[in-house]
């Protein structure tokens, strides 16, 4: 397996883990009051969009040529970091 393949697998594993963690938080959010749940649903929707964007970017990376690979890494990490940040913020709101 090349380092490129390893990087793609590492990113996929991170995104998959975030998605699993997000599902657990979604269950917890359902226990919140109606007012809080509406806010949580909005944040969950944002995270789901970020998850889709991350998976799309990952697919783009798999198809990227060597000339665009480095730029794709930077873009992928930005997308992943935004997803991680949103997840962390949402998790902190579910106290």
C-alpha cells in the first residue's frame, strides 16, 4: 500500500469515527427539550453536510493525479478540521 493509499484510508477512518460519534450525540440530542432539540437539529444538519463534503473530497482525492495531490491534502484537512470543530462544539453544547 502506498503512502497515498494510507493517507486516504486514515482520513476515511477519521471521518467514519466522527460519523459514529455524531450518531451517538444525535441520540442524546433527542432527549433534549423541544426548544433545545430544534437548535441541535440545525447543528446536526450542518455536521451531516460537512460529513458529505468530507466524503466527496475523499473521493476526489482518490481520483486526483500526482500534480494535484498536495493541494488535495490541504483541502481535505481543511474539510476534516471544520467537521471536527463542528462536532466538538456540538458535543460541548449537549451538557
